[in-house]
């Protein structure tokens, strides 16, 4: 048997940010904590969103690029001190994931660790989680409709906190908020979304609706990403990218795979700060090449969705796309060193995405992928 559920209320389209007050009212949020980052504050967008919130909304901006237990604790302390009753998350995956952590710890006893999925946390997360409204400003993570938050504990472990109660109650997806996003960030976040669609498709769990959504999302991103990177003002391309990202997030429940097992472990390294989407872009061709024989029918369906000839070498097309979008050529250029690889392999084997790769992955498999990407 398979349990298939979809998912939350989504406001989609250019100008949809203006609907925030009605969604706050519908959820009964009168004292929101607005979670964002200093970069978005510098653009004026945080003030614009705060103006749409009830008077007295509190703002938290100290969000690291990979959200940490310490940052969740600091934001939760503010949530409690200001008697907040909900969270508005504005930004990419980091503010949204941190907001989910705050919504959890603001309504459940700490510490954070027991709620991690791999430690049996699913059953400890209840419906008491504070309501979250997620407003993405990148087309990448799909966190606005995802049931997971990826948070790095104080000991360096990057763990998944997964529950249907962590899905934001509302997602406001306004592609206008992504206009002018720098080319490099557009590429990295877009390839992150692309990897979500591909890994969901290849996950062995049975969920045909998720696979259909993933294939449609992959095709949208494939056709739009070069335009979005080349022209930050192309609203049609930005809309397609945001929809593809949203579709990647809608399919998360089917599980991911080895790309994310490795990128989660790499993202937990303390010695170097690594962008999740960039890691996924580098790892995806190697993982897809390894997985192709385990699910040839899915590779065929992906090939058609990308409008490629039937005999195409899809992993090589992904490598070529990375080159066209000027993605880093490998992990070494990002600061990863050989002495880190054993730690990464151990983390990948323990990651919650490891069991849903289409072929069983050994330590040797993971190490081989890492060594092939150590450029």
C-alpha cells in the first residue's frame, strides 16, 4: 500500500505577494515573526513584507546560509519573548527551513535533536506546530511546500526534520520576487530544483502523481533556466522556474536519493561553507549515470520530458548544462579536501535520503562519486 497526500494552499503568480494580509487573517496570525536575512533586508523587501503584516510584527534576520541549531534557538527565543503566534518566512531555503525549526521549537519542548527524522522524530512532532507562511524569493528549494527542514546541529550533523505538520500552511509564490536575482544564484537554485525533480522521479517508492509532477517540473526548468540566467528580467522564464521549483517541492514526499545524501553530508562540514544547489548540480550527472541501469524506463521518460533524442546520453547533457551555466567544475574548487571525504561518506550513509536511491549505495559507491567530482 502507498499513502499519497497533497499538500497545502498555494498562491501562485506575479503580484501574489499582495495577498499576504488575507492569508495571515485566515490563519489567525496576529503577531507574526518575520524571518528573513540581511541581504533581503538591504533590498527593501523585508520592509515591504513587514508593511503587509499586522502592527508589531517582529523581524529576525540572522539566518546563516546553512541554518543552524544556534540560529533556530535564537529565533525561537525571540518568538517566545514577543508572544508570536505564527511565522512568515521570506527568502530561499535557509530562512524557510529555519522558520520551520522555530515553528516546531516555539510550540514543542527542546532540544532540537530528538525531532530529527533519522532519530524517530516524526512521531514527536504534533499538530501544535505554529503556522508558517512561506514566501520564496528564489526558484530552487521547494521548501515552501516541503515537509522537511534541513538544520545543522551544534555537533555538525546536518539532519532532516520531517513531518506533515512542518509543511507551511500557506505558500505565496510570486515570480516577481525573483526578478533580478544574480545569474550565478539563479543557476544554482534552478539546478537544485532540477535535481529535486530528477531524484523524485527515480525514487523507488510508488507514487505516480509525484512522478508526473516531477517530469513536468523537470521539463519546465530545462527549457527555461538558460533564459532566466541570461536575462534577470524575463518574467516568463522566471515564472516557469518558480513553477518547476514548486513542483520539485510538491514531490518531496516520494523521497530523494544519493545526490541529496551526499549534498546534505557536504553541507554539514564545518570547515567549508557550501551552497546546496551548487553541490547538487555537480553531483547529479555522476549519480544519474550510476542510477541509470537501475531504472531504464524512468531514464527514458526523463529523456522525453527534456525533449532530447531517444539515444541521448542524459548525464552528459547535464554536464554540458553545468558548463553553459558556468557552474563550478567540481568539489575541490569549492574548498573540499580529500581528508573530508570519509566524513562525507559516513554522513551520506546515515542520511534520510539514502534509502530511497533507486539502487543500493555502498560506501565505495559514494566514495567513487566524490572522487570523480574532486576537480
